[in-house]
């Protein structure tokens, strides 16, 4: 829980996986992501993600015609304290620079760029492939358990 306290007053970028684990109650990660989202709801810190998250989280529910889960995703992304930003040309160009320097996948580059553009100093993910990136600390779920 100490890691959540370290985020107090900060802006945190959010990757897609932690949100999926929270909404779909993944037993391996639920306790950790629940702490994160409860702290977000208390306004302990600001959380930002991009509309790429909406694209990624809706695929599985739409394939399975699960309108309830799809609605939960839309609600948290579009109607909660979670700030979901559109992918602007500024974010796209910064993402291209991240891809050029760090050779990361396009969705990851966009997510991190959106976080950086919003002033995030942390990025909450479960992607162990992400390299160290200047100006933002990668918080991997597996390292927090």
C-alpha cells in the first residue's frame, strides 16, 4: 500500500490492463488495482489515459455481445474521475519520438505520450516490456504485489 501513498498529489498515466483487471475482477490483481482506483476516487491523485484505452477495452465485450461490461468500461472512461484524453497531433508526434527512441509498440507509445502530455510522472501498467523512459516512472503491477 505504500506505493499508493507515494502517488499522493501526483498525476498517473493509466495503461489498459489495470483497468481490465479492475472491471473484470481478475483475482490475481484485483486487490492491487482496487487500491489504486479507490485512491483515485478519493482524489488522492489524478489519473489520465487516452482514448486508445476505450478501443482496447471494448473489443472483448463487443465480440461477446456483453453490453453490461461494455457500459461499465464506457462509464469509467467517460463519466468518472478518470481523465480520458483524445489523441491529438501533439500526442501522436510525441508517441512517434518514443517509438523511434525506445522501439515500443504504437499503443504503448500513445498511452505514455498522453500521460506525459497531461503532466504524469508515473505510468501504471502490467507491461514488463516497457523500458525506462525519461520523465515518467513505470509502475508494473507485478512489481507491486
